[in-house]
């Protein structure tokens, strides 16, 4: 049992910071119950029974966390508020590192690190800061303060004209690893979306292709599909700028890109029934697609059978297949039919022309009201109000 008091906390902090200094490549932290600490193998270099480090893995006994935290907070406060000296930046970085491992939400500690890093302009320190953030994210996967600080560091590196494609590749790998540990971690995926403006067009396309497999394995996780939507919009913007006045070439590339995404999305919808994230993604794709096709009709670019009519006919066929699918014991086909019907209702609300086209192609299935009554009778009040809008 460790003795309580300021002296005991200072000794713990000294041992803790010594470990952090001796092994700058620590990549994982665990907070263990004292009985779990007792089961760890003894290390000759380990001087404290409450701290353990081996193979770049750090374990801290939960028994000493209060004393260790108080000591780290006091040491950091003293270093940050005393008169500036030659040793002050190093002490701030040392004590803030210990404090943030124990409490990643300490904005004061993060801000003190920003101040030191901004004054020094040391690229090596900035790269080491990314490693430190990754250490905290190994156990605090959704900590917003850490993600925010990481973006600040990347911005600094970008201003220094660093190799951004390599940095982005590493960030992509990090987010993928964290997403595997923490499902629907929107903070991690938002960080990945934030990186898109730093990507070159080829890298955006590579990210789009690399996220296909992940999306197929996590069809219920909307975060990945939101990332794909951001990538698609970035590709459209980039290709529009690259092609300049070559409108036909840009239209051809956009058409191919959207066709492939719609086909892939429909394949997932048919394979994994009742997944709302897939239908949400299709809404995004359909909104851009229908408006693009309708604009072609208005400008006279589409001389053959209306492409918008063809597309809406395909969507009605998808609805028909969902409504006619045999029931299952888990009720997934019922949810699928409901999502499909609400999706068609949503499409009809996008434009008066679209609504007329949808109603024309629903003749074989009945009116939109009858389709909704069949697919989702439990939500009659909802869709009745929507139909009246």
C-alpha cells in the first residue's frame, strides 16, 4: 500500500515521468486493478510496484491514480505559471505529458503544449506530438480534445510543407485501427473527413476504393458511408476544376462514378436487409443523381428516353422487390420494406416533376399512400402528414 500525501505523489510522478522519458515509443496504456498489477511479470528495471512498462506497453495501478493525478496537475501548474526560464518549455512538456495521460480532457495542458510547440517550430517535436496523441487515442478513442490537438499539429506540419500524402496515409491507417476497436466512432471518422482538403485527387480516389471493403464489413456503421459521401463530393469538385471547360468529359466521369456507387449500394441493400445506413447513403446518391438528370432534360442534353425516368423506374423496381420479399424470423424484410417505401416517399418530395414521375411509375403497385400503408402501417400518422405537405 502506497502512503498517501504530497511526498508520495511526487515520488510516483518522478517514477512515472522517468518511464515516459526512458521509453518515448510507448504506444499503449492500461489502467489496472492492483490485483492485476500483481500478476504482471517482475522487471528488474521497474522500481515501483504501481507502474509497469515493457515492450512499449505501460500499466498504471488504479490505486495510485488520485495521488499521481494531483502531483502531475500541481507540477504542470507550477511549471506553466512560474517566471520563464530556459528549462520551462521542457518542464511544461514533461509534466503536461504525464497529466494528459491521466486526464486527456485537460485543456490547459493541451494549450500549454501548443504554446511551446508554436514557439519552437521544431518539426521533430511536431511529429513526436502525433505519436503522443496516438498513445492517448489507444485508450481514449473518442476523446475530442486529443483529436482536436492532432488536427492542430497536422495544420502546423502542412504549413511547414511536409509530405502530406505520407501523413494522410498514416492518419488513414490510424483511423481504421481505431474504428475497428470502437464502432461508430464519429470523432475518428470526422477527423478522416477533415483530412480530405489536404488530399490530392488520386489520393481521394484511393481512399474511396480502400473504404469499400470496410463499408461492406460494417454496413450498419453510417460513419464510413458519410466519409464516402465527402470523398465523392471532393472528387466532383476536383475533376470539375481539372477539366475546366471540358464539360462533356467531366459529365462522363461523374456519370461513371455515380453509376458505380449506386450499383454497389444496391448490391449491399439487397444483401443486407433492413440497414438504415445503406438507405441513407442511397438518398444522398439519388438526390444528386436525379437533379443532374433533370437538368439534362431541361438543357436538352438527353435526347433518348429520359434518363431520370429510367432511374426512377429502377428505384420503383427495387421497392417492389423489397415489398414482395418473403418474411423472415428476425423481421428484417419488414424493416427493409418500410425503409424502401419511406425512401420513395423521400424521393417524391425532392421536386414536383419527380413526384409526378414517381406517381406514374407506381401504378402497378398502387398509389404512394397505398404502398406506404402496406409497408409501414405502424407509422401511418407520420407518412400521412408528409403526404399532405
